[in-house]
C-alpha cells in the first residue's frame, strides 16, 4: 500500500497497515457508539467514553466506563459485539472473508498483511488458513451458544435467550469479557453449564488457531504436534494449575467463604481462566487479597498464546525466556526442549517483547499513581489488565479522570496490536547497510 503526497511516495509496511487498520475500526466504532441511538437513554455518552468502549471492544479487552447491559441500547450492544468479533478475528481476516464472498482476488500485498496478522511463518496457505479460522470460529461460537441457550432460554425466553447466548459465546471465544447481565457472571458463580462453557470458549480462543488446527489433524499422534503446540499446551496447563491452586488457597476463607466447596472449586478455576485474558468475573475483585491481585497481575501480563484472540506477552514468550535462562544456568550453548533446539533469534524477540511490555507497564502505572487516588496495587492491576487486554478491574473505571481514560485506551491499543509490532510500525526503516558493519567484540561485567 502506498500514498502519494506532494510528489513523494509513502509506503506502509504490513505492521503499519495492521496498526492503522485497528485504529480506523476503533474510530468508526467510537463515532457510532457516541450517537444517541446507541444508548438506552437516547443521549450521547460522549466521544471519550465512546472511544474507551470502542477501543475495549476492538481490542477484545472488556474494560468499560459504561455498563453495556444498562447504558447501551440494543443497537449499541450489537455494535459492541460486532466490534468484538472484528477485533477477535482481526480486521484482515474479516476483509479476507468479504473479498472471498465477493469473488475478489487476494493480492500479494494483502497476503503479506494476513501473514503478519496471523503470525504465520510463510505466505503459503495463508488464505486457506484464513478460511479455516473463519470456519472454526463460527462453529465454536455456535456450539458455545447452543450450550448457553440451555440456561438462558428458560430464564429469558426464546428471543432474548438466543441473543444472550450468541453475545456471550462471541465475547468468550474472542476473550473480550463483555456481558449483558451488568455484573458479569457473579449471579452464576455456581452454574456448571455457564461456567464451563465460558471457560472452554476462553481457553479455545486463547490457545490460538494454529494450535487448534494442529491438535485436530494430529489428535491421535502427540509426537506429530509441532514444538509450538507443545509449548503452548505445557505453559497453559502450568498456568491454569498454578493459578487455580493459588486462588483457591488464598481466597478460601475470604471472597469464597460463603461458597460451597464445589462452588469454590468452580470459582477458583474460573478466575484463573478468565484472568489469563478474558475479563469475565464471578467473584468480587475489589475484595480479593493483595497477594491474589498481584498473582492475577502476573497471569494478566503473561496472557494467552500467539495468534490467538487473547492478549499479554503470550505464553510461548514466557516459556522461551525461562528456557533461555535454564540453558544459561546449565551452561548449554543451545535452548532445548522436547528434543528440539530453539534459535536464539526467537529468544531475542521474546526478550524484546517482555522488556518493551514491562517498561510500558511500569511507565503507565507511575503516571496512574500520580493522577489517580486509588491504591498502587489497584493501579498496577488496571494497567496490567488494559495492556494484557484482559478487562478485569478492581475499581469502577467510570471514576477515572480523562487523562487516565486516555492512558487506558492507549494501553488497550498497544496490548492488542502488540508491543513489538507497534514498535516496528512506528520505527524508521533501517538502512540496508546496517548489518554490513561489524564492530569488534569487547567484554563487560553483568550481574
């Protein structure tokens, strides 16, 4: 893609197009949500609040300064879930779907953008992969809505029950966390069907489509799974088991005190799953212990897996860093796991993503602590939730100042587009001669 201005040609790289594409969708969504017909009261919620809500929807976060169930009209709710669907799939996936339906040819430039958006290694098969992603998404959302309908239809009737089922199925698979109950799933903390359906959708959406595809085609042959799939599943299991155990033990006699033993297990597992990047909640986050909040921050910072609907620095990123440290401690020259060697170029990228994200987290939290009166742990929680596109909050976001709302919007955008992708999109192109000059090595002391 190129733009000609004043006899100069400006070329946009795939990463820049992705960043600008998400921004354009957010602005369109904010404009629509700011119109009176999007609210239940018939009066505009204001452009800043609309921008906050639209960013949260497109970036599949779930944070909001308005109550989706109470403050938005049916049109506003439908706009929200459409933005969630676009954000979860990625605007290039949606654009590809439209092109395929209309019979338009997918150009090489578009294939490069799709490759970047899906974190695919090669151009080969990107359109076919996009078709598989669309089919998988719609099938999983339909199945999830079917299970939810068993509970929502008896409660709300056929039309409203089906609408609620579809809305929450899309919101869960896209790891968004928007709800139509007004208090997320606190009224359903012991409901087995709703809790486990939502958890299953969150986990499936957070694994990544390449992992789901790998598992499906090699479901009876573990050894044929790619190294990426094995790392994703290993890290996911560790995080779920560790998060469940920590929340269950720390909150057993606190927020879970009045729950039955079975409900305590369900609530602990649900919190662990949703804290990874989804944003639903079934217990009061304002009342959990500070240690639990900090552990939840760690889960939110890590997030879901690459090429998924979730955010965070990603599970594989953390596992690669851990394996790198392990190889250094053991004195090995290679990063090894499952009888495979991971290139140091990937380790360097993982470290860059972690450092950029952590730096951004620290910087924004410091700004929050200057302009907001809330406890520091809650402000750190807010930043991690926005940057990890999680959507959990330990205080009412409508009480944030305009500066803090804008900072949260930026965090959600950076978290969805990706810290490394955004950095590359904004950086100047490197000279082709940069790698031709090699300076002599020297030794320094570290540690």
